[in-house]
């Protein structure tokens, strides 16, 4: 069995770019992917774009904007891939 590769996308008000980003990950030839997106309390339609791709994506939704660095550190505890 191929190892799981975790991909993390951190976003805040990224509605315009998310679909392209998600489709880029989905189009990878390596398919054993754990894809997690953390939304830093976006006020645009980011979460709605992400939900269009369930269950392919795991969404970690923050209730307050904590910044990309903090969101990334929190996610490191939830991903499945091996370093």
C-alpha cells in the first residue's frame, strides 16, 4: 500500500482562489492523499466552496481569525501522512 501524503491548505477569504487550488490537488497523479483545509474564519464564500468538494476534503473551521501560522501548527496534529 502506498503511504498517505497529507496536503494542508490554509485560507482566509480565499473564495476566488480555492476552487483552482482544490482542483489542482485533485488532479495529482498520486491518489493516496489526505487533504485538509483550515479556514481562518473567512467572511466570504470560502467555506461554501470547500463544502462542494466533500468528502474529498476535511475542513477545519476556525471561529476566529488566528493567522496562517497558528492554523498550520494546529493542523499538524490532525493530518495522517508521515513526515
